[in-house]
C-alpha cells in the first residue's frame, strides 16, 4: 500500500543521513519512477526532502526536522487511526495493530475520550458486503505470502470461465472497485497478472521464497488494467430505477429526459461482469449502443427465457 510505503520511506530517511532512489526501489519492490513520485508527495506534505548529488548522493530529510506529536494535529491522528483501522478490519495484521496503537498513543490521555468519539463519527470499512470467514482467511493467506515473499499456489477461474492452477510471485494487494485483487508475476503465463481474490480457490503458501522483481502495479497497468477491452456504453434507464442509477453513477454522467427516463454514457471493461451488471436492471435498462452489446444481451435473455419457458407452459396448462 502506498501510504505504508511512504511512511517507511520517511522513517528510513529520518534514521539515515541519505538513501538512494535505487536503494528504495529495490527495498520496496517498486520502480525508481514510483519512488520519485513518493518523494515528491512526501515533500509536498510538508516534510522537507533534500537531494544530494555526487558519489555519495541520494535523498534525506533536513537535519533540523523531526516528527513529534506536536507536528501532527489531533485531526491528523484521528484520520490516520480511522483509515488504518479500516484497512485492518480485513487484514487483521498484528504489526498494523501495533502501528495503530503507537499513533493513538500520540494523543494525550486527557483527549483519549475525544479520540474515541471522533473515531466513531467516521468509520472506514473496506470489507465488501457479504464477505465470509472463508474469504477473510483467503485474504490473510495472500497477505502473508506477499509480506513474506513466498510463492503462492491456487486454482483460478478467469472471466472466460477457464479453470487453471497457478503458481505466482505475489507482490501487491490492491483494493479496487469494491473488490480485492492480487498483483503478481504468474509463472504459468510468464508475465504480470492481476488476480481477483474472489476467483481464487484453495490458496496454498509454498515453502519456496522468491526475489521480488523491480516492477510495480502502477507501472504495469497504466490506468485501467483492462484498458484494451474498454467499451463505451450508451444506456437509457426507466424512472423506476432512478434511485439505483443515482446510487451507482455520478451526477455528471446522468442526463434526465422529460419523461423521467435517464441517459447514461459510461466506459466499462467489457467482460462477463458488465453483462451481468446490465442484466441486473432487467427491463428497466435499454442499451442504445454499441450494437454488439445489444446482441449479446439479447442472446443471454433468450437463454434465460428458455430456462423458464417449460415451467411457464406447465403452469398455464
């Protein structure tokens, strides 16, 4: 996670005179370009990052700068504790629990009650709805494999319905679009892949460790990892699903018609998810374009009708 990496970079620079971008990149398993972005973000956040040239050059934090409890405001601490607790509802990581406790202890005892009260005003829960204990255990296994740099083996169903067994070098856990993903190097495909955790089965941490490659999720997938399969949809929704439409889409994506219907233009990765998403609106959505999506939904609707048609005929007899 980027915030965790940036905090670690700050601590390294506080404890050492200077460190090179290459050294940071190798330690955290990211590209040098990613390190430069992190250093810029740290500097913009008010922590003075110094650049040193020459053979012993690198980056460091101004000698006179030290982080203490007076630098962090009460609201800063509340925000950090709230966010980290939200992340740890899924991971249940002891080290993260310890970090949360250390940050919370920066608040004077006289304000501990205020910290609790403020933390209850906003709760960050990134656990997807319906997440089961089995899925949570899977998440912990994957996170352990990432942290300890151990090979991970699992069975996987992709969006095409293909079932394979994979052995991967797990590199990064990512929460994206209401779901958890694993960025990893797949030894079967001999390339970097993004695996959705909900499609994994029987994850097993292997005894073999691996040397983390100098490649990051951000550098591998510029923008959307499915950008080569993006489809531009023009949709029209009936007034009956106005609440659901306004819950899902942004206001600037919705155009209201005089009869109460709504027009939405949206870009989505084209896969089985988008077909299921559109079908979930039933008769309350019409795909205006593209034509091939209309044809796909038509065929799927026919198959659904065929499933129930015999039952309907029997009930009418």
